[in-house]
C-alpha cells in the first residue's frame, strides 16, 4: 500500500505469485523494481532462484531491491551455513547482488525451531 501521492507503485502480475510480489516504483525521475520473495523450504531453491534471475532480467539495468525469506542460512548473514545457504551464496555472487542484512537485535522469525534476524 502506498499512501504518498508522489509515489506510483504498479504490481507486475506477470511474474508475481503467492510467494512473490514484484512492483515497479516511480518517484519523480527515480524508477526501480522491488520484490518480496518467500522461498519455501520444501521447494527446490533452484526454481526460486531462477525466478529471481528473471526479475533481475526484467529490471533491465534499473535499480532492483530484493527482500526475501530464503529459508537458507549462511555465515554471511547468520551463524551457520547449510546446503541452501551455500547455493544462495553462489547465486548472490554470480548475480552481483549484495546483502544488506544488519543485526538490530530484533528477530523476523522465532519459534521452537529457532529464530532469524
């Protein structure tokens, strides 16, 4: 939901689905693609990463903001690395994407299985 009349946000429904929302945001001369992705731990991460690669192609050199719950752990952004985390690390490096996950002391997920920043 956008409540600023100076910002235009358009859902790109051709690539959005129940786990992915892709929008084009315009504010004055600034135009970029933003996406929120949930990578289900029960799905093959490669298919989800292909979708993110398609979103990156759609951005065509425009700025791209990717927010996601990857259900992957890596020492790069967590305390341990698992198989999904290694795959994610390789993907991020190969696509020249950067992580901006800073520990604020707040968790985004917490259950009996653990918690995540």
